[in-house]
């Protein structure tokens, strides 16, 4: 277990919005040209080419999670899977948790943050219907994402400036509206956009028109959003289909067989482009597929023997692509956070709803269950 010292930390609910360039609304962006869009200016075209020579590029892998943070999942799956692992440089591994609101235990979110893992945004409602996200207005999406960032900041006692990443539920982007809402919510990168295995991509900015395909039936952004980053999800080759989550790959078998499949998928990239790999993990997979947790654990044990491969957060990928260094100079960000958390167990009602909702928080209980339009949980 990583050791941290807990000190009092005073955070505010104000959400600083990054400074992005002015865009022309409704105007399709120009095609990206690498001689104009250069990394030193904070711009990068969508490309499978490393900013360094491929052979010296570190292989970065992000383990990502986007379900409610509960004590059961934390204790039974995440802690034994992630804690006490180290990268080749001797620093603890990183991972990213895109946190939805409903059913989340914010005391456990605080524990994850203090253990050095990145906390991102995954909406308030996590509405399961794709049409909700595809057809949402900017106002609704800002309530979902800005509201959830505010909830995490307040009830997990995490500084707003440390929450910069977002993943939309169902990976459903609502064209340009999603990016507009992200920027208005003070977020700097998106981790929601899959790309096929034969079209791997490094992170890039939306200063110009993206060359990335839309794969999920939704409409993807086509306007210019200067300085906003996309961290593509490179699909894996599952059983008779490409897949963007381990659960949807439909791989079964012994723990060794599952481990061997995942390591083979990673090696396809590690031996070619070395684009950062984003792996989407859900406890549903552990519950529904025999040997899946053990197989993933075995794969991570094997990866730990590679001297050029690092398990990092999406924020660490984001930081590396802006200032790339070769594998022999790469250093994992050893994050030591000190966010205080007092234990409050809250029994609440959503304004206008008589159903009881329960929430563990790091600060005194609000008057109502935080929700859309009321992220602070104020009384009606």
C-alpha cells in the first residue's frame, strides 16, 4: 500500500476554465497540416507517428475505470490489482478513474486520489441510453460534466485544478456540443473516442479538423477547438470483433489464456507504432467472465518485467505528449496528494423526490442529494 500523509486541504467549488482560442461556431475546421500545427506551439495533428523516433519512444499504457466508486469494488478488485505495483523507474504505477456520481463513495474517491491515481469526470447521471448523449444540448452536458466536477471537488475534497480529463458515458460524443461543454466545464482532454486497431493514433489537438473516424454511430467534432486534446482509445482485437472495453472483447479461457491474449494485443502496438494504449476496465467483466481478474493480474505482472513500458494515468500521457522524452529519460510522476477527508455518511433525498439516497462524503452532508442543476445539494 502506498503511504501518504493526510493534511488539511482547503478547496473551493470554483472551476477554473482553461484558456482556449476563439473558434468560429458552425464552421468546419481546416485540414491539419504538420508544418503549421507544431508541438512547440501546443498543436498536434492526428497521426500514428511518434513525436520521437519510434524505437526510443516509451510504451505508455493507461488502465482506466469509469464506473461508480464503491467500497466493494475498491476493496475486492482495484486495491489488490493496482496498489503496490511499480514501473521500471521504481515509481508507483498510475491509473485514471473517470468518476460518475450516482452510488459513488466520495471517501473512496479521496483514497484513490491520495494514493496517486488520477480522478476524472464521467457525468452525474451516467444515463444508459446512447440517444441521451448523442442528442444532448450544451446546457445539459455542462450540467452533467461541470456539475460532476463540482461534486467531486466538494465532496471528495479534491482540488478542481487536478481534475482535467473527461470520458462521456457510452463513449457517445454529441459532435461539437460535447467539446463545447467540456471546455465550459474546465476540462482539458477527452478520453471517449475509439479508433480501429489498423488506425492507431497518438494524442492530438482539435486546432484543426480531426482525421479520426467516428465508429459508434454518433457525430464527432468537426470544428476547431484550439488547445483541446483528444486521447484516442485504440481498439483491441477481440473474438470476431474489434472492442474498446475488456468486457466487450468476449475473450474467455484460463487466466493464462486471457493474459496471453492481452499481452499479444499490447505487443502489436509495442513492436510497431508505440502509440499510448488505453485499456477500459469494468468490474462487470470480473463478475461475468471466469478468470478475468486473474488473467489481467497476470498480464500486469508480465508487463512489469518490460523495461520500456509504463503503466500511467491519462494525465501522464497528456503531459508526456506535450513534452515527449525518450524511454531512458521517462520518469513516472510519483504523485503524493494530501487531500483531507472527514467521514460523513449521508442519507439524502433528491429535491422533489421522496426516495432515499445514500452518499459517503469527506465534508458535512448537504441538505439534498447532489444532482443535475444542484451539484452542491442545496435545499429546494
